[in-house]
C-alpha cells in the first residue's frame, strides 16, 4: 500500500473524529447556554445581561449547522475513500483502515 494512501486515510479519519467531537461540544454548549438564559430570566436578572446571554446562546446555535455540514462532508469523503479501497487487500489489513471503518461506524 502506498504511504500516500495510508496518510490520506489517517488524515480523513482524524478529521471525522475531530468534527464529531466538535459537533457534540457545540450541541452541549447550546443546551448549557439556553439553560443559563432561562435561569437568568427566572431569577429576574438585568435585561442587558439576559440579552448578552441570549447573544452567546445564539452564536453557539449558529455554529451547529456549520459544523454539521463540515462533518457530513468529511464523513462522505472518508466513506468514499473506504468504499473505493474495500477491494484492496493490501490496505484492509492496516491499522489506518480499521480505524477509518470504526470512525464510520461510530
């Protein structure tokens, strides 16, 4: 197997793993920020502080579709690469290929 193909599989696998974590982080952050805004409203906080917290929550929410789009594109790229090399017995036995398949199944 060419070193270039191994490297390409490893890079694309890393991208998928990183974007999956990033997407989960943004979704968790959105929930936390929404809860914070609701808590501020319930406690009768200053309207300026509430607006600032809403702005932060909105910024977090806007990152989710962007990150989801990047994740979907990276996932598709890795999936195409793995499917294209499925018949290649030389690559199927490598650690990089196995990690790529795991990343797609997770």
